[in-house]
C-alpha cells in the first residue's frame, strides 16, 4: 500500500491520527459496511465516536475542535473512505462545509452557539448550494433571500444535500440584492423542509436530501456577516475538495488490498491468479496510480499548511485522484469475476460511491476546465 514509504514523511502526530482512525475503521466500519450499504442505512450511532476521536472540525482551532493540521485532516478522510465514501462524506460536510464557514465567516455569537456542539456531534449541519436545475453553475442561483424588516425571507430549493434530513442547521447560500450570502437555517423554522432522497444506487450508507424553503423567515442574527459573493461557498468547496483528494486514495487502497488477498487464494488453470502476468500487470498499474495519488495529496497538504494553496491545485488533485480511484475500483471488480458484483467484496461498493464523488463538489469536467483556465488564461465554462 505504500511503495514509496510515504508514511516516513509523516510526523509522529500525523501517524498517530492515521493509525487511530484506521483502527476505528477496521473495528467499527469494515465488519458492517456491506450490510449498511445494502440496507441504505447511515450509522448515526457512530457520530459520538467520530466526535470522541476529534474528527469533527478537526482542523479548526478552539471551540472544542482538535486543531490538527491539513495533512492530518487528509489522513482522516483517507482512512474513513477506505471504509466507505458515505462516512467520509458525513465528516467532510460537518467539518469543511458547515463548521468551516461558521468559523471563517460567522459572528462570535454564531461560533459559540454552533461550533462546540457540532464538534461534540450533538448538532449536525448540512450545506445548501446545489440546486435542482444544475449544480455546476452556482452563479445562476434561483434561491433568494429578501430583506423584510430585521429578518430575511428565503424561497427556493436545494438538491443532493448530504445530512439534510438529520441536520440541525443548514448553511444555505441564497441570492440577495447585494449578491450571494450565507444563512444559518435552523431545523424547525416554519416553511423549511428537508425530505430524504430515496432509491439511490450510490452513497447508500449516507443520508442525501432535498431542501425546500417556502417563505422561511430567518433573523439577521443568522446571516453569515463576514462574506458576500460566491467567494463564500466556493472557499468552503475548496476545503472539502481537499479532503476528497485523500478520500479517493483510501477507496483505491481498499480495493487493491482485497484484490491482493483474493487473487492469491483463487486458482485457475492450476495456479493462483497472482502467478499470471496479466494479473500482476493490473495490480502493478493500480499501485502506480495509488502512489501518484498519495504523493499528490501529501504535497497538496504541505502547500495548504504553508498557506500557499491555490484552488486550481485542489482541482487537479480531485480530478486525478477520484478518476484514479474509479479506474482501480472498476478493474478490481473485473478481476474478482462474478464475486465482484456482491457487497461481500468492496470494489463494486466503492465503484458505485465514486460515481457520486466524481460528480459532487465539482464534476470532473469542471475541474478539467479550471486547469484549462489556469494554463491558458481563458474562461471556457
């Protein structure tokens, strides 16, 4: 799993974080995740354990958060997605898409009210940006917030929202007369509904919802005061996409690990599959791709911790690493033969999950065009 000894580049604290989360995944997730995926069940009972391990808002300082560096957060995402994309998605949304904007753009009152209980797993958040008519063009936002006295009135809808129906607070981005602004819409506010989306074939061990706003009255105290425009939601996406680049590595590692065991045991034409050139070539290609992804995300984490991160660098890693993970999962499924179509083996589960991961928080095409813009200076969206 680590041909370039990348682990030796990690600090003692980073190694401890990886080992701790890895043990948690081995003991609490892997024995159950096939059944959870098949049943479409999100294990809410794990949320207190996520919190106890310091995984929620792990890179934030203060407010009961762990204050870990970016590489440690990446390793958390890698180990969680080695278990399942749905569990990594929960932690990503809680940490990067909900706690981060409150921390970066909220008032002190908002921080004190929400961040400590969110870090403890007592309050759950969701992030409302994507809309039903299309997620790749947030500037065409239809959800509106109009000032009415000391309050705001929100109307519109959001789609494909992780954690939506269990969230205590939704970070909702809406168009105002002064551009896009963020609002904390609380569970139970009149006119706010968050029904769960059913019949998914991907991210089945995760809760996905729609958000509907019918004249929802939100007080001025619930507006994020320190940001206006698309910079707000896009900066949150940069945080989450960074973690996703590590998550893809974990999914690919899980597929390769299972395949190494399976091909060593299965015999065809009188010998184990691992003794055939075709199998070794395919395993070697998986290892090559995983190693490149590891190096890319580690470098990205060091850049981020140095305060020099550019969004295009995150786009390149998200594009590369999730495409890599999809290719590894699909080839692993093929090498498993008929056994590969069951949830008793992880590749098809990761393969189906990654169909969502490669789409959300910027489709592959969007990230390719971001790199194209960076290279040419021309906008081709």
